[in-house]
């Protein structure tokens, strides 16, 4: 038994020697540049200027705004169920986001805080009294 263990050890070391002889050439890797989203400049008022600045790709606009959060849970099923319910009774878009450790149900794509306050009041009227406004990235509105 004492002779078998050293033989196994040397056998493993010898087999790893062939792995160590392999080389890696980092210059052979062709990395693609990431597609970074464009950030909307609030100083650009004209949509023609905006389209020119973005290369006519308005799908990657990111804009800061407000949403109203109505629920948070560690269970995705509960959040999805509430989203389904709110989708049926609200005209505003409803989102489920995951921020460790909670799934959060948020409503709306409000550009101004006043707009978010009106949405919060509507949610309060239909029974979501603990809804609160949060600053969030919102989906862009479609160009006219």
C-alpha cells in the first residue's frame, strides 16, 4: 500500500506535465466591442437632432424618471401574480424587477415627479395605500 500511493502521486504529476506544455495566445482572441446604450441628453429638444445624434436608433435610449412601487417579495410567483392583476386594471405599464433579495412590482414610466404623484394617487384609490414613488430608469417614449 505504501508503494502504491507514491506511484499514484507520480502518475498524476506526470500526466499534468502534458497539460502544462500547452500555450495560450491572447492575441488570437477577437473581442467585439459592447453595444453601450445611448444616454438621452435633456438639452436636445428637437427629435430630428436626437435622431441624428443617436444614428436613428431610438431603441437604446435610457432616461431617468419615476415609477411607483406597490409591492416587494422574496417570492417571484407573488410578484408575477400581482403584475398580471395590475396589467388587467391599469393602463400604465407594470414591471417586475429583481433586486437582491426581493422581486419588486413597479408601475409606470413617469418623466416628472408630478406625473408619478398622480399615478400614486390612482393606486391609492384602488387599494394600494403603501405605494411609493421611486427614481428609476424608464423606458423611452416612442418618437413622434
